[in-house]
């Protein structure tokens, strides 16, 4: 019984490491200048966190076959497209009090994830570069 368990454990470990190699190769191809990336795996996705050359937090997500799912890049307000900033402030009365991440997805236009805190409530909305609200899974 112990031998069977050990064999299963070793095979699953080898499988996990080979998947990790695919992911790491894709990551290095996608982000050749990334340094000191931290990795974790959750729900069959690999997640990398690192700081880019502008000292921004970047989170890159890959499936177990090494395909990039999306990348989230933290932005300063000055780097947010004017249409997105105007919409967040006018519709949600954010007064610039929000956090934003640019989400880059293969074969899809970028989205901006806006997190607005109003009173005791947090709200998350997604917008395209023109400030139009989108659902995360929209493919326009």
C-alpha cells in the first residue's frame, strides 16, 4: 500500500513539474524581462506575481498547458485612459478614489478593472479603453 501511494505521489509530482516547465517557458517568452517572479497554483491555473520595469505589480495567469489566460497590471491614475477616468468619476462619483488594473487577454482588447470604494461598499466594474462598461468575459 505504501509503495502504491508513493508511486502515485511521485507520478503526480513529475506531472506537476512538467506542467510547470511549460508554464515557465511560456512566461519567459511572454515576459523576458521579468525578474523574481513568485509562483502559485490554484484551480488548475498558474499564477505569477512580479514587478515590471516601471515598478508596477503584474499578475500573469496561465492554464496548465502554458497558455496565457490574462495579465493584470496595476496602474497609477495618471496612466488610466481619460475616458475610463471620466466615466469612473461621473457615473460612480469616485472622485479619483479608485484602484485600477489593466487586464490584457490574448486575442481580446484590453479591459480596465476599476475598484471603487464608496462608503462601506466596494464595487468592481470593467471598462474598455473608451470608458464603456463591459463584462469580463465579453469578447469585443
